[in-house]
């Protein structure tokens, strides 16, 4: 039986990042606690139903480069939800990969 970590295809790193999510003309600011090139996990939020699609926009530290794509809710828990990125551009994917590499490198140096 596979665990959650074995199911994930991409490395996830902890972040403290605000992501703008819009749905049906409503704008929500979600706090992401982890990030991968495949998606993010929003904490401290009332989850939307699994399968819901939202428009996402956020800035990557430290450059402030803006990422915009669609997202689909793939997990929903009591006060959190996982979102999968859909339609991520190659440029944005590289930017997220660079951030993940940087966070992972700093974490391994701290050990």
C-alpha cells in the first residue's frame, strides 16, 4: 500500500505563501504551507469541494515573479485543501523548481 509521500511525483517544500484564488467572481486569499511544481496545500481555510477549479495567482519569493494558472482541488480536509496546478507555463514551472531547489538546499545546510 502506497503512502501519501510515495504517491507524490514532485518534491514538496515548506513555504509561507499567500495565493490568490478566484472562483465565480469571488476572490479568496489562501495561505499555502507547502509547494511543489504540481501544486500546493492551503491551510487554515474552509475547503472547497474536491474537483472545484479555481484561477490562481501568486508571487514567488524572493524575486516576486508572478505565477498564474488554473488549479483543481484534489484533497479537502477539515481546515485545509490540496490544489493541483493545471496549465502551468514552462517558465513558471522552472521558477517554482528553482525556489524548491533553493529551499531544499538551505534546509540541508541547516541540518
